[in-house]
C-alpha cells in the first residue's frame, strides 16, 4: 500500500497495487479501480475512462503527475 505523503490530509488518500496489475485509489469518499504497469522507473495507471497517469518510482516513493500539473507523492507502507 502507498499512502499520500505531501500534506496531513493526504494521509487519508492511498493507492493499493496488487501483483496482478490491478490497483485501487482510495479517498475518504471514494474508491476507484485501475490497471497498472511498470517500465523502467515509471509506473502507469490506466483508468477505466482511457486516461493514463504517469508516475516516477524513487526507492519507496511514487510521484504521480495529475491533470493540471498537480504532483502527489506516495510512500510505501507495510501491509497491515
């Protein structure tokens, strides 16, 4: 599981990446599923609507650029 790392409220936002290439984006009010894949140090999140979000993998952190150039960072969390 990767948890938001930028702001205090981001700690309520997290993504789960399963080994089968399926993931979920979770916020306090919503859960969205997506497909994902990794090539080199980039992760691509493929949304159901056909969009693709690209992120950079740096050790235990993923930095994802969202529409409007908003960048969100996620830190790897141990399984609960």
